[in-house]
C-alpha cells in the first residue's frame, strides 16, 4: 500500500517540533539524512508562513519530479502558492519575503547566493550533503558550510536531524557501504518498523533482469514500485521492454534526440514508475528495484545511495554476470540472493 509521506504536526519528534516552532524572524538551515523528514518540514514551514505572514513566499525544489510529488503535500496543507523547480525559479522567480528551498545540496553556490539575495526577510534551506549527486562536476556547497561560504546579513539558525523515519534498518546497513559523507551509523536512529531484508540478485543478462522485474512487479503483494536506472538511454530500453510484457508503466526520461521530456508519471496512481536516479531525488516508494548495476562506476556512488534510500520497505539490487565490486563489499549476511523466500513443506 502506498504510504502517505505527509505527516501531521502532532507526529513530529522533538527536534522537528523545535524547527517548525522556531521564530520566522530568523533564517534557518536544516541538515538531515534521507528519510529524516526534511521535505515535510519544508511544507509545514510554508503553511506556517502563509498563516502568520501572508502569501509572499516561494518554495523551490530541484527537480520536476520532486515538484510534482510535493504538490500532493501542498494540496493536503491547502497552500496557495505553486512550487517552482530550479529552472522555473531562474526564469520566473522574484524577490519574496521568504524563500524555502528543499534539496539545497544540489544547487550551486551561485544559485544559493541568488536565493539569499532575493529574500526580503528570511530564507529556509533543507538538505543533505550525502545526497549531493552533482558535487563532482558542479560548484555545490555542503549544507553545513552554506552559512560560512555565502554572503548574508545574518547568521542563520542551524539544525541537524538525526532520526530516520523512512529507511528500514536492513536497507540502512547496506547503504552505509555505498554512500559517502555519511554520519556514523547508529541503529537506534532508524525508527521504521519494516524488517524486510534487501535482495541482491544476479542474472545472465539484461533481458533476464527485466523478466525478473516483471515477475516482482506482478505480485499481488507488491505495490508503489519504482524502477530506478542510471541514465535516460537505459530508462528508454527498460521501459519499452517492460511495457511489451504487459502492465501499465509510467516513465520519466529525457529524449535528447527530439529535445523533449517524456513524462507520464502520476503520483496519485499505483502504477510502477521508471526513471533515473536523479529524477527520484526526494521521492519515496514502498518497493525500489535498481537493475543494471554490472556497469556501475564508483564516481556514481552518491547517486546510487540516493536511489537505494528511496524505499520505505523493499529493495532489490540487480546485475548481470559477475557481481560488481560495489556490491561485493557488502557483507553477505546483510542481504538475500533469491527473488522470493522459499518455504518448504515439512
């Protein structure tokens, strides 16, 4: 069953509660791991601003997919203002009393300075340095360093979220072997009650991976599925092959040949969704399937970490041929190697 990611204020923990009840008369930077509730807090902050200060605010997120996804939260809170992606803000954004930015770690320093300069009163930034997928080829800034490298009239309040409410501890354990810039692993920080063990599955070739994906997605017990891939070309190939097997798959990818975006994602539907690691930033799904890891490059560790941490229940990692080095480093007692659990009759 699809999980409602938007929670009530009464369900917030002590640190989250302190954040949303801190003064609106001072800027704020919040750093937190994947699943710590940053996007929820960003929306609740917008609700509070609209109620107490009026509608002169903007909410900016990095990707189109995340913008569409967060609209469900915007509607639930009955917020008036339309959210903007990075590129929409660059084109249409203007000075506002308040600017709220989610996934701030993916914006370049120039963008962050522009947000600060465009804020009439105060800014509110939410992000996670460990999820920065552009740090190797863009001039991004670690979330904890923004207050020191950007020019601003005031020193903002800084909060760090420690608890993780999305990731099952089993997924968190193997993600520690993939991610970079991670905090020390503390099992007590993971509050999810899900106990599923991640699966790492090897196949002869891509076609057999795709056939396995179709089998998994077709199970009655599996829902709210994302199939996450490293680039748009493989998204196209996998989507076409899965669609040929039957079923309603939704897709987001860039069609570079025709210079357009193919986007059939509908976050109100239960159909499986196929997209790149990058498009999945900020999203969450019950079941995440990540195939094609045989060609994985170490330079993509941050983006793979982002993809793996989109699940709040089941994780399937797939490869063809020999197990890639990135997966070989994970202790074997942390994952299963079969598509399903085999129950023998006694």
